[in-house]
C-alpha cells in the first residue's frame, strides 16, 4: 500500500488501520531496556518507598520518573545555554 492510501485510511475515522500495520516489528525509539544495579543508603530507600507509596507507584517507577525529569531539565538547560550564546 502506498503512503497516500495509508494516509487516507488513517484520516478516515471509519477505517481501522491496525490491520495494515506489522506489529511484530514495532519498536519505541530510545526505549530499549538495560538493567543497572545501584546501591542506595537505607535512608534514601526508605524515603523512596514512602514517596512511592504516597503517589501509588512502585519504587522503580518513581526512580525512573525522577531520573527522567532531572535528565530532561539538564537537556533543557543546555539547550537554553546554546541559544543564549
């Protein structure tokens, strides 16, 4: 199927395009998982557990979210520095 025809089917809300996709090869960019081991002091783990419980997520989830937020802040800060030069 040509891209134009696929686009038309996508734009037509009555047509479900999922049948036209090969989901066996689907990948999310930059989302490959890799395991790392990190040692934290007990006070930090206790604080993480309390906050994760308060928010209603797992310890791993809150660590991932907080790291992602921090890395995004760093990237945004660097981008801002480049534009201000």
